[in-house]
C-alpha cells in the first residue's frame, strides 16, 4: 500500500496527519495504526542502541557532485518559490532607485527525497535554478520549476546554493505540485545563505511540515541530519568568519584590552575556581601580545550568522539602536561634558528633561526612535530626555520610604527581597578577614523601630521581617573598589517590616566597611527619623542601598541570570539538536536574537572601560562581582520562578493554593503576575512535550536531546557541572520542568528586569547606578560634619552619579527599555512548524488564549485599590508582565526572547 502511495504525484510531499484528511473511522484507525507503528519503531531503535539503521551513504555533505535527475518517463511538475528578505541597506537602495539588487545568477536548488531507493542508497536529487520572479517591498521572490519522477517519494529537504556574489537572507521556500490542491510544502528557512564564492558548502533545509525525533528520521535524511550537526559544531579550531554558522564554547577572555593599556587588563571569567562563569560563543580570535590567555578585541564580534538579525529587522531593532547610541550619541555626550562634575543642584537634574543638554557636536548617524524628545538641527543640537513615568506621576516619589520599600516588590529588581527566618543576622564570610559576623541590627533595635507592635519572636513566627541582603556579596569588594577614582562601596543590609496591608516599612540600614591595612572596620546602622540630621543620614543611606540594588540588578538579576546564563543553552541546542527536532523547533523562538545582543554587550557595555565600568559603583570589578554571584548564588534548579520564590522564603508549597504556592506577602506584584505567566508556559510546554514524548522511554532514547542537556551542563556551565542540583532528564516531566525554566528566564524573568529600566532608573536619584561619596559620619573631620550640617543637599548630590555618568546611563536605559515595532511577544504568533501539526497548533491556541486572559487579570489587579503595591495615588501600576505591548518605552510586554 505504501509503494502504491509513493507513485501518486499528490504524495510527493509528506503525508499529512490523518486528522487533516477528514473525520471518520478510517482516519481514526489509520492514526491509531500509525501511533502503534511509531511505538514499535522506537522500541526497535532502543534495542539497536538508539541508532537509526540505514544503508551506507557518502560521507561528504556537498550534494553538488551527486547525480541529478533531469528526465524521467513519468514526471510531476513541482514549482518552488523562494522568498529573500532585503537588508536595511537594500531597502533604502530600493526606495531611492531601481537597482539590480541581486545579480542574475539566482539560486541553485536540489530536492532531496526522504526515502531510499531499492538498493538502500539515497535517491538521486532533482535540481533546478531559481530565477528572480518578482520584487516586492523589502523582498524578492525567486521561482524554479522541477520535473520530479513519480517514484521520487516524499520530499524531505531542499539543498540551496547561492550563486550570487553576496550573501542573502532566505525567508522560506514553498513547493507546490501542478494540479494538486493539497497544502504546499513549507521550508521555513529564516537563514543567511552564504555565497558559493565564500564557501563551497551547500545549505540544507528540512521541511517545516513535520518534526522528527532522531529515531523517526526518514532514512533518506539520516546522513543530512547528522552532517548538518557536524557542520554546526565545527572542529574547535581557527578564527571564525562572518558567514560561518559554527557554535562552540569559550571563556570570557575578551573583556580586557591589555595591548592597548595595562590598566585594561581583566581576568578571564570561566574555567577557574577563582572566577567561575558561564561560557560564551567562541570566536577564535588570536591571543593578545601581552597576555596569551586573553583574546584580541575587534571592531566586530563573531556570532553564528543565523544569530544576526539586525540587518533585516525593523530600523529600531534593539541591537542596531543600541549600537547607534554607543557609537554615535555617547561620544557627543562626552564631548559636551568633559569632566566628572556633580549636578550643582536638583533643578539641574530637571533641566535634562525640561531644557535638555546642548551638544556642540553630534556624532549621530543612525535611527534612534524615542531616545530623546528632540534633536534639533541648526545652530545647536539639544538632547532632551522624556520624563520617566515614575516621576511624571509623582515627582517626589523617590524620596518616600513607602516607595523605596514598594519597589522591592514591584520595581526594577523584585528578585532580591527575602524573608528573615532567624536573628541575629550572621555573615558566612571568614571573621578573621572580615570581622565580626553578627549584624548590628539587633532584636532590641527592631522592637524599638516597630513601636512595640509585637516582639521580634512574634515577628519571625508571623513572617513579618524581610531583608535586602547585599552584605556577603559586596563586602569582599569594598576595599578594592574604594581604591578606584570617584566611587565608593559599602556592604549593606536593609531590614523591612510587613504591615497588615501587605506593604513594607523600612526600619534599619546597616552599612559596613571591612578592616584594611590602613583602617579598622567601620559599620553603622541608620534608621528613619524625624530629626533633621538623622533624616538626611537616612536619606544618604537609602541612596547607597539603592546603588547596591541597581548594581545587583544590572550585573546579576539582568545580565548574569538572563543574557549570560542563556547563551550556553542556545549554543548547545544548535550543536546537538537537529533543526527538524521538535524540541529545537519549540525553543528556537525563545533563543532568537540573544547571541547578537550579548556580543554587542561584550564589545561595548561590559568590557574594560565600557559603559558599565564607567557608570556603576564596582567599576573595573563589575564582572568579577558577577562571577562571585554566579559562584555563590546561581543554580539552574532555582531559576524556576516557584523554586526561586520558595528559596527566598517568599512562598511556600500549598496544594490548595493557586499554582500550588501560597505567597508570604499577598500583594507581591512580580510574584502574582509571574506565576500566571509561569503556569501558562508550563501548560504549553507540557502539551507540546506530551505529544512527542508519551513515555519516559521516549525521553531516555532521544540521544540528541540527551546530548543537548549534557552539553549544557558539562560545557556551557562547565564550572558547575559537578553540582548535585542539576535536574536529571529521564521523564517527560523532567523535560517540561527544564524547558519551562528556560522559557521563563528568556521571557518573563527578562521582561520583568529589563523593560522598566527607564521608568524606574531614568530619573537616577530613584535608582542611582553609582554612589560616589562616603557617608558623612565615616571617619569625618569636624569641618566635614559642619559642611554637611550646613548644606546636606550638597552631600547627596556629590553621592549621586556625575553629570556625564547619569546622562550616559539614561541614554542606554531608554534604548534597553524600548520595544521594537516588530517585537515578537510570548504566545502571540505561532511558528510555521507548530501550525503544521494540528495537536501542537491547538495547544498553542490555548496558550495564546490564556495569555490574553492574563492581560485582563493584570489590568484588573492594577485597578484594585486594596492592592496598595500596585494601585494608589501617584503609583506606577505593575505592568511589566502584561504579555503584550505597542512599540516604544511602555513599561509592559513580554517578548519571547532576550532581544535587547
């Protein structure tokens, strides 16, 4: 029966799922029989050591030397349409003139049968040249016609050779059969295809109409599947070229620039006990002359070619816009503000939003959407920032203790607040180096500050005490940071008390400077006060804590826990999972754009003397601090939102509660909304995984999947590969948990810590990136104290970022907070491969529907006056986890991936 079906021209394509052919007993029976055969085939594969049995095939991937069919007695006519997207440069050229955007050579296409011939060998390919057919707005369509023998079998792949002298971005290839009205065969490429003059290797694309586990790979595609993965893995040698697609690992040894300046030497992060770190993509650049362990820097940083999208995305795509600001606007700001002067008064801060900053020169050549209100040409160029929503709603909100506390639950970094479970607070650091481990925040002090409402024991039992604890992470860095120019650092503990209305009250801040060869230990506790001097000291202490929180947010909650830790998952997926693997096709949209933005960060943001080092308190030690956080705090199993909340004491397991968790603070907007997103993702992943992996044996038998997870642990996060907390991957439930965690990190977690950056830190007194001055009481002379008492505002302004630091950070945060017009939001649009499978497509539609319900739930919560952490006079509603958004700085919207 199968042999007869192959002879029918309508089945040159993959047979469609029986349910698509109509209802009835015959289709149900066929589907049941298919499932039974598939299970038997999987069992046979396991019995054969998970190897797919097929006849020997040539080892070389290139098909150009393979015989192609040009004539056959009985043939079907197959039409191919290949759509090529134009780059931004080509779009501009298209608008200005009518040039020959691509030369006339076209594309060489070969159709590959999914079946073997009667001898067990791969069938001969069918080839044709695709010529330019029509030019659309932003795209070109190429067309080819094939004469395909009726015994060719199912078409499983298309091999493409780019005959042009330049690369092109191939969006898709669609095959249709003349006279056949069934669904066309789609190859969803979205890939750069290099010129044959750069690389003679042809490209292969597998059909999107059906995904295959390794054991189910059609025999005619087995060699291509394996060879494609070998190409993507590379051999670990040589410097990578722009057109290559090789995914490999390396340590972070490209942040410094020792050949340029000895002061730009930076340690290698990763590969050592001293500085453990996730791995990045290997570029293969040669070592520096002065330090053979460090890699030379270059104007452009290699990423696998299909990770680069900025040339074909909208003009406001994050990577392109951020690059414009880094290399265009910031040099103009530096020219206008040549020194590190403090703001002389608070009205000077307001002038950035009202009058703007005059730029004598404007090195500004690219498109920046909303970065500034106006850049006015003519005699002067004016840089004028938008007023952040926080300050637009309440200009003095940043001064209030209530807002300071609220932002630990519903602000830019709601991932640090944790429950206090015992007193006294005790450091885990070596007391012989760092002094007494016991905090100065005592039970007596706490009871005094909470005015006798309850005893400390009662507060602990009723879960009323919470803390921002940056003591142990920061203390080892304090003395060396203080040796840098124009910055300072303390270790800090900030204690809060939970009110009956689920709001937090700050009750104490402890700042610590450890002993050094020149100075003894200094530490002091500051408390809210109505007395003038103590009130100003409290305000200054809050500023230091806010700068600690800002640095932790950027270096740990944001960079380390999302961008940096996700890159190994992406590299491993491309090295070990075939593009026809269902898990690759599930995860691909959640990995898109991340490696390109990470490469840009290494180039200009986190590098030696980059924006982070120039504007954040740890300075040149910023990435070392990130490494310390990775060492002490990062665990894959705790990156799952429920596990993270439980670890911090912010939730407990409760089978009777929604999502199986009961929050310690009922009105915790990040957790409330985050659990909605987490549960929706988890259900979508469970439906998808359940379709392809009915049993634990299916998971264990998938050698590509197992190789991916091994790669993640032993190569991507090699410095933590022996940790006992790594989840096993033995059952569908294991797989669901792992994939849900990763998708949560790339979508919900990243959205929560990224897209509110301008709203909460654009007015820098609320969330300063750096504290530049010590507390007035630290080793102060009487003259210093007199000056502080005479004009405390001046002490606060000296503590804030300098004018040039603040302006740089504001510009960067505006771009980082911006959604592109063609942003790809969580659950909004299905991937082509998902739509081709009715079970998967139905699951995605349920996912989409759930997210739209979540939109309404979050909107209703933000309008509920009983939820005081998200609703009230002058309060910014918590919208960061609302799934969808328009373009620009909106403070809402959850993209699929880390795209900015």
